[in-house]
């Protein structure tokens, strides 16, 4: 099942969304337009706007093309996501994004930080046009959670004794909050029922956590040609992921200390293979897969209250797609 097939019921909506998204990014500064063109040309899967649109349709399946309010909500989520990626690449000193040079590797950090700020400001202006206090609350809370998650990540970076509870709080704020907000905004733009909004938050939050666990696993199990980044990148960057947390906890203390020392001294390719073997031997991969499955089940349970429609089916297929993806 491809993403194109999953999105077939909202094909016309996505075409309208693209027009709305591009219109929000227009400026009168040549440099801004140049960077924006580069970002748009190298866009990802559009997962967040897809979630907004599917959630909107789930609560309003009248068959008509979505109005500008729904489409603007989708554009806001993509603006927030793109802004966070631009800032993340500066914070992480990343020189690649989706297998291509990152914005900061081409235009340096000063331009990248300002471009991230520009995208955030565009999201705020678009948010005002929704004229919804509930939408404002959701987006403001999400921005706070994302920043909080990033700072917690900085505070606990290279902490190989990170508690599992803290890991889940970190990824919930840093990654899952944005997917939850996308689903909530979709509900808000089509429904006033708080139960609908809560169900969509539950769906998006659990989907986001499963998404991040899958990302952890891809660093070990993925293929560089598909992921667009070197395998073992998290290890090289001393990022603490769920498979590693579990393996370190299960191993003898002396073995765990040896692996931690190896990671801290910027491991070479052969050492990375040894670290991966350690993670697998101590059940890290199986454990992470099991936890991802638990969150996938919780996400699917949040959809059970809705009648069967093509939009519900697409959301269910999307869960399977992004949690078994290879890139």
C-alpha cells in the first residue's frame, strides 16, 4: 500500500491544500523566496497536512471540497513542522535533510534560524485567520511542548542512563505533540464536539509515539538509500533511543559500560555493527517493536467510535504505513 493510494479519497483536497500552502509563503524578499523554493522542492511526505485533512473529512464527510478554514489548518501544521526541522538542523549541526543538503549547510546558521522564525510567524498569522480560540489553544500548547521536548533532549543528551519514562515524555513532546495537534485541528475545523477533539488527540499522540519508535528502529534496521541518512547516525550523535535504553538496562553493568564508552568515542563502522549486535542480543529491537505495536493498537482504538468511511479506512491504513515504513 503506497501513500498515494492511501490519500486517494482526499486527492482533490491535497491539490487545494498545495495552493493554500504556497500562497501563505509568499514574500517580497528574494532570499526568503529562494530558500522557500528549495524547501518546497524537497518536501517530505506531507504527513501532517494529510492527517489534518483526513481528520477534517472524518468529522464532515459531505463529499464537498474542504473550505479555506480546513486547508489553512493543514498549512499551519506543515509550517510549524517545517520551521521545527529548519531549527533542528541548526541545533543538531545537521548537514543533510531527506538525503539532500540541509538549509543551514547551504545558507549557514544565521539565515536558517531567521527562516525558521519566518515560518513560525507565518503559522501564527495563518492561525489568527482561523478565528478559533480552541485552535489557538491547541497550537500554543503544541509549540510549548515541542520547545520543552527539544530542551529536555538537550538536557539529557548523552545520558545513557535515561529512564524509559523520561524517554517517552521526551518523544511525546518533541514528536507526537505535532501529530496530535494535526489531528485535533482537523477535528476543530469540522466539529465543535470536545469528544471528537479528544479522540483525535489520543489517536495522533499514540501514532506519533509509535512513529518515533519506528524511527529509532530505522537507525538500526534501515537502508541508507531509503532513509536518506547514514545508518547508525543516532549512535554517532550519541542519541539515546528506546532499543539502546532497553539493551543497556538488560545487560551486565560491565558490558553496558563498555558499550557506552564505545559510543562516546565516536565509533567507526565496525564498532557500530558491534553496538547493533549488542542491542539485538539484549532484546532492544524486539522490545521496541513490541512497544510500537502497543501504541499502534491505542491509536486504532481511538478510531473505533467512528463509522466506517473511506476517510477512517485511510487513517487506519496510514497508521500501518508510517509505522512499517522503511524511510
